[in-house]
């Protein structure tokens, strides 16, 4: 499977499938400036059960379309080089796979190697975390507003650093996995952090990336 085909599938799934100590960290090609964590609300620790989100979801069998799951790396190709600015670990997990295409980077974090048969649902079920970055023409604020307009109450707006981010909880995937997704816009790039974590955990990870 060519990277460009996987890119469009992943981007489509991110929409259809809906879905801390802060330091200066660079993620997927974008360097976030240092933030004084003691004075910024979006850099504070996230309390347990502090986020209220919609319980709505569409069962997998009731979807209008069911895109067949394809392996992440069926031909066992070598990973692209890790972006020099990307975290080498995320939530204690090392980088296991990097794919790049013009304007797009996919960085996957998993404790184990990604086998030739592993699909994205299996990756998430295994505890993996994914960071997708896409060049975008949208302006600050419009990305979150667009998701709210499309997904309504299923979007919970949270603060990460000095940015608004859209928190969503995905519909069940083919294997029942329901990852959370945290999406934000910064300097012409849309970032998506995806993984099976609680809402509070995924927001804390996002804050750790940008603060």
C-alpha cells in the first residue's frame, strides 16, 4: 500500500471514526515555544474524571460505510527517519514507525515492533499512540469550530497550552477499539493525537507536547 493511499484513508477515518510538567518540545516539524506552566491554564495537571464528554457513538455495524482495515506496513518497509523535533518517546512508548508524504507525517509509538499484518485498530488496541500532522490552510480557531459544526456535542473543547483543541471519542473500530483523539491547529499545521487513553490522559499528553 502506498503511503499516499494510507494518508487519505487515515485522514478519512479520523473524521468518520469519531472519531504534567510542560517544557519546550518540538513535535512533527513544529516547535512550540516555552510556556510558563505555572500561569497558563492549558498547562495545568488534568484531574481524574475532570472532563465531561458526550456518550454518543455509532456501533460499528451501523455505520454507513465500513472501510476495510489494511495493514500499516504490509511490505515491511523501513520506517522513515524520525523527525528531528519529534519526541523520541510518548507516554513511555518509543517511536515504532514513521511515514511521510508531502504535507503529512504519521508517527506511531508502541512498545513492540509493528508487524506486517498489524492494522490501525490492532495498533490502538495494543496501547499504541499516533501523532498525525497535516499541512492545512485553515486559520487559528477555525479548525476546532469546523469540527464542532460537523460533530456537534461529540466535540469537547479543551485547552492545551495557549491553544484550543477538539477532544473526541471515536466510534468503535472493527475490533471494538475506541481511541480518543485530540486535534489542534498551530502555525498552518493540524495535529491529531490518537490513542486508547482516558479523556484526561489524552489531554495531559497533549499538554505535555505543547507546553
